[in-house]
């Protein structure tokens, strides 16, 4: 599947931040969990160990009370107190009888049990189980559970919920009443378990290491995200910046323009797309150098930039062309603005006259394909040609049709040549003296399978623009050489047949040799082939033209100057160019009021040509009067509808069998 421009831009921009952001979050999450679990487990392990010690100590103390009874209270007290080493490590010991009445305490401290606690406490009958009271900040929290883990978790929770470092250096003290059965009694021991920072050293180190690791990852990810964002920013800049002007480029114009046109649908603003081009930019570069040319483009860009408002866009398109999307209210207001813009641009280089071509497309509501609209503006400019320099050329549908036609012609032409869709028509040239056939002109016709008969004015100008005329003229010349060769073989008397040689050929220095080669393939005498050149070929490479004509004449071809008098004729060309035939343009015979003057000029041109030893052919002759006039003026040949229109070769052969 073909990739669109948008796809390519997307591909260039394709750098997503979200995988990095998600990666960062996941890593943060995973590491935090791992760290919390590791630190938590190691801290819990420490607390568990301390609690297990307390539990063992409590059981040991409870063992002392196995034989305790009311009567021997003092003795027991003595006995208990004698185990100072054990008691030293606890805060208080309280003994309850089977009914859970306090019967002995080391310092008159009994846990104050409310009813609910008592109930729970009474359920503790299994010797394996331990009922525990946690005393923290004078609050007693009762908990009963099977295992030490839960116990430790609870204790742990309380330590961290309200702890302060006390004078012993412990940051928290867990006070636990641990209950142990001793025969029919229950011995409660108030354990004071201090928690020191040193105890948690390993957990702390582990915490710090994990923290460092997390910080490294976070920093690494943050750096990569920041560099990615700045990379994306740079890519965007590269994609949308014009290297020549440093401003917005064409992609940016299309993007911003499309946005503006979409918005205009709601706002009701009217827009016009402009193609503004400095004419003869290449000549400027040839005179002043390419770098000066580029400087000029940059200055023009800056000048234009100052002319557009925030609700408009402009950008450099290519070479010396700029695209603008201007807001307007009335056509007259738009034209005033364009004039002002042109003046601003002209003032960029004082002292040097610059010419601009302007094509305008007035955007219709709902249209937002900026590229297409700009193309229309460009076509308008192109169609207006160079003569309309400075004028504003508006796009119209006909222009588009013409462009579409050009494209179709270009698509079809190669195939048409191969398929022999181009056919040779011949128009006779009749001699004025005997009114017999004195020559003919080969004129091309295109018989297109879909379009039918296409006259040359619909495709020749296109071929002249795209260079295909070179192939077509060669084809016509070869066809004529073939026709003449055929007639020669048939024993017919040959008359010269002229073929048109477009000015585009006069760029090749070996043109004469090239023509000879084509004709010689059919072994046709050169004097039955005439080559019609237009005077305009003079404006190209004069040296090549003069050389070629000289060589062709030397080789025996007849050379004629076509359309003499049309366009910008210069008698000078007659002076320099030695040719055999002068074809007087049909325009001299057109138009009523110019007739007299035209005919006078024709008579003088004929006189002149005769003096220069040239044959005269008058073209486009339609009336008897014209024929009579030309006969009277000693014109040699007449070509025109008066005698015949161009016709297929077979018809010509039949009609003019000589
Ligand atoms: P052109 O070379 O000046 O050819 C003469 C044109 O005048 C022909 O038009 C012809 O049909 C037309 N014509 C002849 N007599 C009369 C007349 O009495 N009244 C009017 N109104 N027109 C007359 P066509 O065949 O349409 O060709 C137009 C132009 O196309 C030619 O002008 C020539 O410039 C170009 N062309 C035709 N075939 C070729 C070709 O094979 N190669 C090149 N390079 N150009 C060609
Ligand atoms: Ca001609
Ligand atoms: Ca002509």
C-alpha cells in the first residue's frame, strides 16, 4: 500500500513517551513493594524475636507460680522476688485465680480488664494459646491470636503509630501483658520490650540501598523521558521548518491552513489561497549567484510574514514561490491587500525590478484541502502566463479542465505514438501559375480511441512544453519519408512535402545529421522534403539554428520559414538566415479593416523575398479574391481551404495523382 505524506510524518514523529512513563511507574511500584516487603519482613523478624524472648520469659515466670497458694503468699513472694534476674526484665507480674480474681501482684499492678476483654480472655483455654494485652501510652489493647506473627504485626503497628524516643535510647517500648496458665492460675507478666534503632540497622541499610536503587532508576528514566521530549520537539521543528527561510515550511502551511479552514466553517470567515511567485528567479540567481538568491527568498519571506495576521498563514513553497492563506471580506479589499503585499515584496531589493505572478483561489465554504486549493491558485498563475505579470489571476473551472486535459494528453502520448494514433494529413500547396499541385504540408492529427479526432492545437502546445514534440516531429518526418519512398517506387512524380520542425529541436547541434539519418533510411532524395521552421527558433540558440539550416540546405533539403509575419517578426532574421521558402502567415489575410494595409505588406514582402531568391507560399487562403491577388503578386504557391483542407495521405494520393 502506498504511504501517504501523513504516514511518513507520523513515522518520523513516532516516538512515544508513554512506554517510558509506564516503565517508570511499574519500576517504582515494583521496587517500592519489594523494598516494603523486604524491610517489613526483616523488621518483623526482629520484633518477633523480641516477642518470643518475652514469651519465654513470661512462661518461666509463670512456672514459679505453679505451687503458689493463698497461704504461702509471702513465701511465694519471697521466692519470686529471689529470681531477681527474671523479674528485673519485666515490669510487673499479676496472678489470677481460677475465677480470675487477682490474687497476687509484684507491684499492685493488675491489668484493668473490661467486660469484653474479659470474655475474650476467658476463651483462652488452650495451653498453646497466649492471650496478650498490649499496653501502649497507657492504653491497653487486647489481642488474642494463635500465632506470634499476627501478634507482632499488631505490636509493630502500635510501635509506629505513636512512638517517641525515650531516655533509654529506645525509640519505642512495647508493653505486653503475656498470659500463661499455671495450673489453676493464670499468670500475667507485663513485659517491657524496648525497640532500638540498632536492632533495625540491617533493615535500615536495606531500606537505604533500595531507596538509592529506586532513585537511580527514577533519575535514569526521567533523563530518558526528558531527552525523548526534547528529541520530539526537535524532530517537530525539523519537520515543520523551512531550511531556506528558517520559518514555517510547506508541511506547516498545509497543517495550519487546514486547521484555519476547518475553523472557518464555524466562524464564517472567508479565505483566499494565494500562490505568489517571483518571476525570473533563476535569471536573478544567474546574475547575482544562488546564495544571493537564497538571501532574497529569506528577505521576501520576512517581508511577507509581516503582512499576515494571526488568523492567516504563509510559507515558502519552493524556489521563489510562496503560499498564503488570507482572510478577506470583499474581492476589492483582497485585491488591495495583494497589491500592498506586492509593493512590500518589491521594496525588499531597492533598485532591482522584481516581477511577481499571483494566482488566487477563493475558498468555497467547506473546502479545506489546502494542497488542492493551492494547486488551483498555482494553475491560475501558470495559465495567466508571464505577460500578465503583476496582475491577479483568479482560478476558474476552465483552467482546471485544461490542466486535466494536459495530464490526460501526457498520460496517453507515448502509447498513442506506439499505437500509431498520430496520423499524417496532407494539405496541398497549389502553384499560382498553372494551378497544379506544387507541394504539400504534413500536418498531424490524433485519432484517439476515446476522444476521437483531436486537432493539433489541443496537443501540440502541450508537447512543446513537455518535449514530446521532438519524438512526434521525428515520427512525422519518418512517415513522410516513407510516403515519398512509396510514391517514388510507384513511379509517381514527387512534389516537396514539408514537415514542421519545432523550435525545441534547435538545442541539438547534430539536428541536421539526425534529420538526414531519418530520411536516408528510406533513400528518398532530400529535395522532396521541406523543413518548416518558425521564426521564433531565432530567439533560442541562434548559432545552432544558422548552422543547422546551412547544413540542411547543403544536404539538399528545402528550408522554409513558417508563419512569417506572425508574432514578433524581424526582418533581421531574413538577413541572417538563408532559406528557400517564405510562408506568409494567414493573419495577413484576416480582418476587414487591416486588409488593405495587410495586402500592401504582403505585396512588399513578396517583392523582398523574390529579390532574396526565395519562393513564396501564402497560407490560410480561403477566397477567390485572395487567390487572384496573390497570383497577381507573383506568389508561387497557395495553401488554404480555398483549394483543400488537410486530408489523409490515401485521399491525397487519389486526388492528386500525378
Ligand atoms: P501551421 O504549421 O501554421 O499549419 C497550418 C495550419 O493552418 C494548419 O492547421 C492548417 O490546417 C491550417 N490551415 C490551412 N489552410 C487554412 C485555411 O484556409 N483557413 C484556416 N482557418 N486554416 C487553415 P492545423 O493542421 O490545425 O495545425 C495547426 C498547427 O499545429 C500548425 O500550424 C503547426 O504549427 C502545428 N502542427 C501541426 N502538425 C504538426 C507537426 O507534425 N509538428 C509540429 N511541430 N507542429 C505541427
Ligand atoms: Ca507549418
Ligand atoms: Ca504556418
